[in-house]
C-alpha cells in the first residue's frame, strides 16, 4: 500500500488514547494482510483491480468513522465495532469493489439521514428505522433494486459492527419496506430489464463486423465475448473471471466449467456451484483471437483478454466488468445504425445483461422447459425466467400454436 498514513487509526477512527496503541497494531497488521492480497492481484496482472481496492480503503474507513462518530455506544460496543471494522479491512478482497462502493454509499446515506434528523446512528428506534425507508423511497425516489440494496447494506453494517439491529427486522419495518416496494410497482418505478441480445442479433453482428471491419483483433474479441456471454448466460463480473483452466471438454466436443460463487447474506457466506456450457464454435473464436495476437495460450489466461485501442496485447489480463457493457452498447450501435437492421427490440441499447435476456427469450421460443432454462441461467426461481421472457413477441407463439378452425 503506497501511503500507510492514509490509514492511521487516529485519522479515521475516534479512539481513546489508552486504546490507540492496541488498535494501531491490529490495524497495521490488517493493512499488511490486505496489501499482500493486493500484491497477489498485481502478480497475476490485475493491477487496476488492486489499485481500485487501495483507493476504496480510505473511503470505507471514512464512512465507518462518520457512522461511529454519530453513534451513542458504550465503551465496550465502541471497542468491538472498531475491531470488527479493522478485520473487515483485513479481508477486504472478500467483497468486490462494486459491493464495497455500494456499502460505502449506503453507510453515508444512512448517516446523513440520522444527522439530518438529529438522531444517533445507533441505537435507532423502530420509528426512525421506518422513516429511513420513507427517506429513500419518497424523498430520493429510489427504484426497487436501489431500495433493496440500501436496506441490505444498512443491515449488513449493524451485523458487522455487532450492533442491535432488531428494529431493522421488526414486523412493522418489514411492512413499511414491502409497502415502499409495492408503491414502486404501482407507479412503474421498478428497475427496468435489460434489452435482449438474441441469437439473430449476434449472427448479424458477426456478419457485419466480418464484412466491414475485416475481423481486426478488437472485432474478433468483441464477437467472441458476445458468443461467450450468450452461451454461458453469465453476468459481466463472471464472464471476465473465466480462464482456460476452467474449461473441460465434454463428450460432444463442447466445453463445460464449474463456477463457484459466494453469496453474502450479511450474517453468513454461502458458496454456490454452477455448471456452465461453452460451444466449440465459441471456443474456436477465442483460439482464433489468441492466434492472431501471436500469444501462446496458458491455463491461467482469461478467455476474453483486455486489448488496447490498437487491438494489441502486452499481457493477458481480463477485461473490466464495466467494459463488457460498453462493448455490447457499441455493438448495438453498429447493428442499429450501420447495418440498418429493423427491429423494434433495438430501441434500447444493450448492456452486460442483454445476452442473459436474449438467450432466455430464444430458449422459451425454442420450447425449453423452465427447469432447463433455470439450469443454464443459474437461477433457483422460475420468476427470473418469467421476468426475462415477458417481452417475447406473442405473435410468434400464437402462429406456432394457431388453432385450425
């Protein structure tokens, strides 16, 4: 870590003098442990990710400090909370940078609410906990997913610091939360679904880029990415983590991989395994890309590498998750503007989730069962299948099953 002074406990956590030395020792050890994790990321070419974590540490410490500074805690509670914060920093890479950013934002939003109402951040009354829901839903007009995120992270904050969160679990609080979400649904403020990138779109994109762009390295990479996203139905953050070592050839010549993800409920972390499928055609596209880059493939190389603006590569490092959405948005522009492809579904630009939606719609129209779609998509509830396929053109289904009068 480049500047340990940024993380001195005296500058971020309000400590008693008698505890300062003890906390400083624990914090220094935690920082050194975190630094080892950052160095490990750099050793495998993840310099940007390591830097992102380093930049988040002072922001996270400042948010925690502000929360504690406005809390009415006993000496024992204060000591426990500060130690839990330090241990969270120690293992900070357990959470993604995106999760940490959301955590910081939620802490600051909650603290601002409490200060604005002249209340302590902890303890909090049931009445104020319910008012916080109104603050998010009514004053800030948050959509359902954003509302869910803030509520989740505030609960996580209280659990992390070993503080009493009973009012965030009360029946009245849950009723207020459900009411806010129902109001969002009533007024159409639910989070919008990504537009669908379907198989027909990907075929035309490949045709367009091959004819107009002459299959440059960037276009080869982008087409391989779209095919991989469509095959696997993975999220952006999951796609960029895939390496050659993950793939195993199946009996049909295609490839499978088993991914392990961690779900953080705030109280416990559970590991979930999911099997994904990659077609041989997609794998061949990825091989073609690496061959054109004159780069011998190694097991730990990402399936989709990061390229510079000239389409060159100096080290096989993965894309950023946000770049996936940017690439898909650019593809959408190519198809809609340059190829004159007429399709009402192209009114909205594609995002990193568009292949998940498009593959779901294709599978439904092809007659795949809900169970099979859930297995490919990695879902445990059929609700996601229904949500992702709700915009299917009803005329296609009607024509396929038209009654013969």
